């Protein structure tokens, strides 16, 4: 429920891939996703069909479209914690200046408040011997074998989008989200999924700190904020075609316009 997985009926209409295939307790990454998605795309093309990637995680979609070459790095909690201790004791500016010594390009792009990215850049250099600037250039060195046609759905009237999000939360609660969240938070307390929108908002409710209505309101708020971040991300992508949902009288009309754009590419 929390991940809005298509129903079995919906999956009967068109083949779906990469759904419900990673155990909750298992960590997942962009690098693994690129491997899995590329494998699926190659299989679909071998069958002379057209793959459709549907989702809202901008980093994953952009990384696939750009054919980024990524590699899973072994996490180093001690190294990361060491940097966090320095930031807490001496300030993030100290870490930013340390980054400037090895990767001035990355340092110029970052603000002292962006501690997560500063630490990430230092961690990449310490674990790989390459700066994050070098790694980014290397990741884009292989052209994509695909020509993308990216559609982004948006609304001129932002309140219509927010109303849909609010209704979506109500439907998810009706469909059993609360029981699902309780089961996941209880059985997988350290799993990455517990930090996903749709689950983490209920932790305070289960511990008695807030009411169910307050938890649901927080979920609505966090989902609206996430939608804004999604739209900001996709607006920066040159290949994006924005379709304004409230410009169309029906889903069929919107779909036909999307098909026309697709066929023109």
C-alpha cells in the first residue's frame, strides 16, 4: 500500500517488472537499479516491444536516461561518522575547506549547510582515490543506447495536485496502510524502507506521541513537499516534456497528446 504497487488486476493489463522483488531488510541503490533496469529493457527490446519506465524518483530516472556508470561502494560508517564528528565539533566549514584541497570544483558548488554532500564527496575521495567531480565525469563517459521520451505530469492549479495527494492518503489509509506501516516498523526497524514516506510518519503515532489524524496530516504534508521536489528535479532535465493535466478534458485526450509527441521523436 505504502509504495502504491499496482494491483494484480492492473498488472494483468500490461506486463510489469521490478515490483516487490527486493526484501524489506535489504539495502538497494541506484547502481543496482541501473543493472536491473538495463536487464529488463534489453529483454523487452528483444521481444520487439517498447518499455515504459514509470515512477517519480528523479535520481533513478535521470541516472538511467543518462546511462550513468555507477558502482556500489562498500559503505564506511566509521569514516562517515568521523567526518560528522568533525562537523559537530569544528563546523562544516572545516570539512568544506578540506574538500577544497582535493576537489575545488565540487567545493565551489557546495554550501557549508550542505553537510551531507560535503561528507559524501570526501568519502568518495577517501574510498576510491577519485574526486567526486572525476567520478561524475567518468559516469557520463558512455552514451546511452536509448533515445528517451520523458513525460512529466503537472498542474497549472497547484491546489488540484495537492487535493489529489490528500485524497490519495485517505485511500491508502482505507486500503490498510496503517496496519502495513505498523508491521514494517515493528519487524524491520533498521531497514531503509522505514525511512520512506508513508511509513516513517506513523512511528510517532505508534509510540503514542501524536494522534492518528496528526500522523495522517504529516504524511499529506511530506507527500506534497516531495511532489514539489520531484517537479523541481524534472524541470531541470532537458529531455522532459511537461503535460499540464488540467489543460485536458479527459485522460484519453492527454494520452493522445503524449502519443503524438512520442511519435514525433
